[in-house]
């Protein structure tokens, strides 16, 4: 009924909705938002990498280390950007809170 490929494709729609809401909220730290969009780059790179692994090596992407690692690096970059973005957001929030407390 549901293969991993079908689930992968179907999962893009909720994620695009998630991105739409995050972008519209205007409250997500910019760097974190960029990180969430970079995850789409990871998806865009992983699909052709998987096809290349299957056609050229006759293997699943996970079995071709150099290709799998290269594709996964985009996932790591995405995660780093999200973490740094939210870290930056927390720092800015704390600064605003401290300024507000000193004004009161």
C-alpha cells in the first residue's frame, strides 16, 4: 500500500505547509527559517543522488558511502542553521527582556 517512496513524496506536502506557516508568522528567526528551507535542498539533492546510485552502482544510496555522505551533508548544514538561528533568537529575546526589566 504505502512504500517508502510514496511516504517520502507525501511527507513533502505537510512540510511545505509548515514552511508556509513559519514564513508567514514573521516570528521565526531568519537563520532558522533558512535552515528549514535548506532541508528542501537536502531533499532535492538526495533524490537524484539515489537515482545515480541505483543506475551507476546498482545499489541503494545508503550503500554508496561517498554519495550518501555528500547528500547527508546538506541535512547537517540544515540542522546547524536551525540550531544557530534559534540560539540567536533566544539571545535576542533575552536581551529584549532584560532591557524591558531595566525600564520598569
